């Protein structure tokens, strides 16, 4: 019961902030609508972005599930972005669970623009085996893992470290990003590896300030999957997905993203449906001080 309350409280808290803090003005940066791939973009210093990343799927022989990762992304420095996630899921005919949290940091060593822009990523995960947010696919992750009943999977506790090398390039209106992922359970097991690559482009490069203008929509595709582990670096018996993307930047610092992932290997689910909604609050501490001063 407590897990269910925590999960729904985190979801509703994010939705409440998205709906009630709608006084900001135009969204300046065009964020990429990736769900798994990371680009070179960092949050502006002092800004806070609240985003809910939702995934829906059904493994073969398993029950339909929906999972949410509520993300708080803060611009710590111009070269450093920090994030905190609360994860949860609900599985049809089973239960609703709070499945844990993640702490993530991304660092850009060189702020000047290059042909390829590298970023370093480190994350700590404290989640249960019932987590189904599917924010990455590594090792031999497959649909059999998300088919395990909640009652059994929730008994497995995972303390994991995740490292990523992010490479990202802007070529005209296109963004092309590649991620190499390595993840390790801190208690046991070898390093597991995965990848994510993506490309996006706005539908128009002509700037217009309106809700439905073509420049406010960004389309693209990402592909991601597992690469085995330190015992065997392989594509065999691993999951792989290719996912068309569409992002819509609204003129009130809100963003909505959609994706349908198609499994292209025997270990993959047939489909993963994703939707994300985000709200950016500029200079969060200044705003809070102004609110306190007005009281």
C-alpha cells in the first residue's frame, strides 16, 4: 500500500507542477524528443525541468504494463546537469509499485562546439527487479525480464552503477547522437553493455512563434539495444528496438514527445509505446525567492 501511495504521489506531484506553474514565456531551446538516447544538450544553469517519461508494453506471455519515470533535471553549471528520477509501474491484473530512484550527472568537458561533442555520464540506481521504465537496454535484457510477476520481481533489489559515453553532433538542422552504455550491479555480476543512437530534425528551420508552426515539431528516430557483457560482447540473444520519434515544443516552456518502438529481435517485445511531457522552470531559486518576498 505504501509503495502504491509513493508512486501515485510522485506522478501527481509532477502533473500538479506542470499544470500550475504555467506562467513562463516562450520555450527557447528546442529539446530533442529522445527517450533513450542522450544528445549534447544540457539544462541551462539555474533552470529546472520536470518531465514524466511513460512506457507501455506487453511481453509475450506476460501482462500489459505501464511505467513512469518522474524526472527532475537541474542545470547545476553550464557544463554540468544533474537529474533525479522516481520510478514506478502498474501491471494489469497484478499491482502498482514504486520501484526505486536514480541519481544521474552529465558533464560536458568542452563547451565550445566541435564536429563531435563528447559528454560523460554517471548514474546510481537503487531500483527493484520490477522496474519497467526501460530507460536503457543492456546486456541480455529481454521481454522475459518484464514478464516476471511483480510479487517475485519486487523481491530483487538492484544497486547499480551506469556509465555512458555520449557523442553528439549538429549538422545543419540535424542532430546525430551516439551513446555507448555500460552498467554493473554493485553487488555481483559482470559489466553489461548497450547502445543507443538517434537522429532528429525540426520539420522547418524557419522560426515562427506559434503553437502549431512546423518549427515547433521535431521528428526523428532512435535505435537501442543490448551488446552482451564482459563475458561475451555479442548481439546474440539480445534485445533491439527502432523507434520513430515526434516532439512538440509548446510556447509555454512545455514539451510533449511520442514514440513507438518496434522490436527487431527475438528477445524484444513487439512494441514499446512511449509518451513524455515536460515543463521547464527558468531560474527556479530566483522565482522561489520572489514568491517568498511577495508574501
